[in-house]
């Protein structure tokens, strides 16, 4: 099957088994809107397995297919691109990272896909040694706010196994003035997890930014702190 034939097959399948109740259920989690087929999870998994079992399906073929799927406004189609890529991780190379990086300019437009890419794929890129902080440095200033979110959320798991958080704090430093809510949430999430592991350097970083950075960052970052400790990070001006 050609990629166009596979895409047509996926959409016919999703349309056949679409469930509006599932769309309604998940819509509440997406502030900027949600477009999905409402495909039941078991049928979604079955379709992914069917595609991966096609003759000649390898990482190169999947990445070509992913470029088409990621452009779709339908949630499940983008998810299939992510899942199929993840399932072929044994075939990954640095080229795989380049393809995933391109997804943000093609159609990653929500927090859920972003965080899934970060938690599963970006984490493995670091683990396999395909990328470093320098590799994704440009993401901090990307046009797509979700790529900027990925620049920090993608560091959460790698950070947790590091003994020195200073390179991570230096990396996110220019992001502390970002204007977008989704980036603020990502920064706060990262800093909350950093605080659990290394509270002293994390608190020093937060104190340095408490007068200038968005309050939402601090709301997330201080979530697990005591009430008394949280007071230290209130803006004074």
C-alpha cells in the first residue's frame, strides 16, 4: 500500500467506528478546542498494529507516513504517528530525531501530543545519545509555543537522573519570560520535579525569578511545598 492509500484506509476506519461520546469526553481537557474521531482505544490499538504489520513497514516508511498524519487536525491520526514511531524505536537513528523535530512545524498543536512526545520519544533520544541540551537549544525560541513547551518538558526525565541541575537551570533561564500559558505550565512542572530532587538549587533559581516570571510558573513549581515555604516565592511588587 502507498502512504496515500494507508491514510485513506485509516480515515475510513476511524469514520466507521467514530464515537461522538468519546469526542465529548476528551474535549473538556483542551482549552483551545479538540478535533477527534472518537475512536475507541482497543480499535485504535488494533489499527496501529495492522499498519505496522504491513509488508515493508520500517522506520523510514513510518516517518514518511507520520509526516502526513501529523498534518491532520484529527487527534487520533497524530497519535498514530507518535505511537508507530515509538514502537519502532529499535530502528531509530539521529535521522529519526530530525523527523520528529519537523512535526512541530507540521502540526503539533496541543499539550497532550507535546507531552507524549516529550515523555516517551524525546526522553529516549537523550537516553540513546542522539541529542543533548545543545541539540534542542533552538526549541526555546521556536515559533510554535508547543515546541517551546517541549524544550522544557522534554528535560524532566533526563533531569531526574542527573546529579547536577545547573545546566538545566541555565538552559531554561531565557524561557522564564515566555508569554504563553502552555510554556508557563511546562516550566512550572519541570521546576516542581526539580525541587523534589534538589530543593536548594531549585529554590535559589525560583527566588531569582520571583519578581519577573509569570505567576503560573510558581503556582505549579511550589505546589508540593508547605504553605510557609510557598510564601517565600510570592511577588513583592
